[in-house]
C-alpha cells in the first residue's frame, strides 16, 4: 500500500535554480566570494552606523531625529540642527544647546568628509596628518596627508563602489536584455540593424568615452558614472540574449504561446526571458567587477566623482606622491579594490560552472 501511494505521489524534482545553487555551493572559492560581497553590501548600507560623527538617533528639543541619514542624502538631515548651531559639531554642541538631549553615535567616531579636530568629541585629541598619521588604535587605517581618517573614507567609499557596480550593470542588463530580445526574436532587418548597433558600441572604448563626457561636465556625480558605464557595457549581454532567443523561439512552448494569441512582448519577456536569464548572470557579475575597477581608475586619475565624495581610487591618488612614507594610503584601498574585483570574478566563474551544462563538474 505504501509503495502504491509513493508511486502515485512521486517526490517533486528540484528546479533549475535549486540545482544551480547546490552546484554553486560546491565551488568553495565562489561561495567565500559571495559571503565577502554580502559583507561589503552590509557595510555599504550601514556605513553611517559604523563610522561617522553624526548621531544615528538623538533626542533634541523634545523631538527624535536621525542626523546620520545626512550621509545618504544631505537633504535628509533636518535643518533644525543648522538653525540651532549644532551642525556639524554634534558631540560638542548638542548638550550645550539642549542639556536634556541624548544621542547614539556610530561605532567609530571619525568622519569621511573632514578632519577630526581636538575636542570635537570632548576629551579626545584631533587626527594627525601626513607621515605622522599612520595606523593606530584611533585611526585604524591611518589618515591622509590632511588628516582625513582612511578607515572612514573606505567604509563610506564602499557605498560608491557597490552602487556604481550594481546600478551601472543594472542599466547595462536592462538595455542588453531589451536589445538582445528584439534582435533574437524578430530576426531579419531588426536583427541586422541591432547587431550593427551592438558592433558599433563595442568599438567605443569605455574609459575614453567617460573621459570625453567628464570634460563637458562641471560637477561629475556618481550618477553620471553609473549612466555612462551602463550605456556602454551592455553589448556582451545583448549578444548572449540574442543567441538564446534565436534558439528558444523555435521551441514548442513558444509555438504554443503564439497559438493561443500571446503578444510578442508577453512571449519575449514572460516566457522566453526566464529561460534565457541564466547565461546573463555571468557577464553581469564580471561587469560589476569591471565597473568597480573603472570607477577606481577614474578616481585615481582625478576624473571620478567630485570631492569630497570618498572613493577607494581617490585614496590611492592621495598616496601616490609619498608611497614610502604613507604606505597605508596604497595598501588598504588597493587591497580592497583587488579583493572586491576578485570576488565578483570568482562569483561569475561559479555561476558559469553552475548554470552551463558543458562546464558542470562531475559530482561523483
């Protein structure tokens, strides 16, 4: 009787993504890289709670405020602190203006946008600068030649690195999927024209195009970098999607969808795209690593986001003139760039092995 029930109700087989996740976890370096990237994402999101001089939460004049939100967007910081003369010296002026106030500060009292002065936090010394600003218990990664804390700049610079990588490749993926889907599904003149467009964009050097655009902009922001990188890095994704759609449009489920009257848009982006998505994840992962490296390179060359935005590349630039005496400006940000780029490349390699049947390793 038990055998008959088991025959009538066979166990549900795992889906493609479940099997891919199992295979991905067998790749230990890729799994470790994913954990590292997850940690970086957490650091980027919670940076104002890790290091800063603005309270995470405070009570001031009878109301609750969150001044640290100003690190995300200056407009999110309540203007009441400027009016009352508390900004930017919260630790020193908050109690002077309102003795009944209280505040919870970040774990590390340093700021990525200015040098900590003597008694900025009552009873604490100011940051050293130049060759005197080596790593210490107060400045974990040392200070720059003008006294900015390197650890604070690297933690907040993680926001720039991660946002440039993910947002730019999000733009690239959206453009690449759309163009590749149209070319692969419709074929003919549509495919020929879009394929020529892909080839033209591939001929444009990304770094050169960014430098040209930066020359015409007075104030370069991270959004400019994201948009430019995204608009020139979509070609590999488009070619992969095109190839997958050419293969998929001849399959039975697409024929069935056409037979029941589904529109081309519904067939492409509801039925075919989910089957073509796996190969897209690999170039996206490699593209994030490339975007982070491009942003760091631009900041190193002085063409990145305008100061005082903290960036790993700008820290490298600050240390290039005095490498022997201020080695920490090269070692720590350089190591962060290297590990982050390596992690995304390892994730891409793991995804490729997990989703491509030709590269799957024998598990037996």
